[in-house]
C-alpha cells in the first residue's frame, strides 16, 4: 500500500476544492479533474504548488485514489467520464437529497448512492466517506481540542485502510463504520447534519463525534 498515493479530486466546488487544499497542505500530490470549459485555478492557487488541473479522465488515470465530489445527480456521468477505473479507490463524498422544508434523503434503488456506484463500476474499490459534515471541515478538520470524525464504509478493507491513512495524515479522525451497506446510514447521517445546521438553527460549525468512556 502506497504511503504517498496520488490523489485525484473530481469536482472543485466547496467540498472538493476545500478537501483538495487540505490534502495538498498535508503533502499529497493532487490533480483536480474538471469538465471541459471549467477550471480550478482559484483552488489550485491555494494548494501550495501541490496541485494541478486536468480533464476528468486524465486525472482518474493518473490517480491511485479518486475523491468524487459533484452534485448527486451528476455522480454517474462524472464516474463514466473517468474511463477505466479498475482497481482504483473511489471515495464517494456525495449525498442524494431533495429539499422539502428541509433535507430529504433520496437514495437510488440500491439503497445508497455508494451502492449504486459499486454496482455500476464493480471493478472500482468504492468507499463512502467525507460526506457527513460541511465544507468548512474539509478545509480545516480541527474541532476545538480535537478533530472531526470521518466515517468510512466499504467492503474492501485495504481500500478503507488507505483512505483512513489519508484522512489521518490530513488531520481527520477516521472511523471504520463497517461494510458498504452502511453507506446508506452515512447518507442519512449527512441529512441529519444538514437539518441540524440549516433548519434547526445550530449553524454549520457542528459535527458528529464518536466518544468513548473509560
């Protein structure tokens, strides 16, 4: 397992852009995969010389690990645009939802967006993670005197371990929450975060933390 994996981020919006900056500042080499006619120049400028922008298929081909951070309804098209991702670790950072006086989980028939990706791209090593908090924490995982948790779900233990090591190096606290089927629970947890932050008035500077006593 590489200790310095090459990382592509498909999607340079608030989540993907901030995560890329955070990972670049942690010493990882980053390539942002962007659609034709788009660029990530503003984000790349904040990556301290550790990132560049390229096409989605070029970024995916180069990378060992691909973080997918696009609108949920664009996830399948963005993944198809990557080309052959056999053996690649694909981290699904997305949440399918609609807004009906608050966030409502709208998973595909497979139960979660992650499960749908795993079914459509069976040769990829799919992991769910980095989806249960706001973009502010993707940039800065510090949470008072601790760090925010990154819950990870997936069936490939080695892939989860690699993503866990990336998270730890960037200052996050990884928590293995079990098999891929639990990705549905992480999407639901994200819906709860959005409700608490946006509808219940707690604001965006909140997060979930696994606490142990004794």
